[in-house]
C-alpha cells in the first residue's frame, strides 16, 4: 500500500503550481496570448512530470479525466471543463491526501 500512497514532494510541487496559477489569474497582470500559452505549457509539463513520478497522483488525475468525459462530451466544452477541474484538483490536493490518509488509518484499524 505504501508504494501507492501520494508522495510528499507532490504537495510541494502543487503548492508552487497554486502560487503560479494565482499569479497568472491576478488582475494586476495582463498576459499576451503567447505568455498564456507558455503558462499553460508549464502547467501541463509539470502535471505530466507528476503523473510519471507519483502513481497516486496519476490514478487520481486519470479518474478525474474519465469522470469529466461522462459529464461533458462536447469537445470544446470539455476542454474548458477539464481545465477547471484540473485547477480545482490542484487547489484541493491537500484535502485529497488527507482523506486518503484517513482512509488508510481506518483500514489499518479495521473500521
């Protein structure tokens, strides 16, 4: 079970991503199209790296993507929806890990 658990370094990377997203969404900053594209590229490269290095993160994100397909099948709407869900996922990561830890403790205690 330990090898399937979320890796602590994932939380650090996601904390940096949260700060980065918050900065990108700030009203004080106006991005040109190429800068928005670069920001999106950094976001997805980071997520890809996390998917390779953290099996728990990988499984969670894949299930999120699969669920989002069930909710929104229209391609253009789905792209916006999945971006919204990935953002929410990144910002809720600590809660997800906490719930997972609680689940593991309950399993160990036989509840």
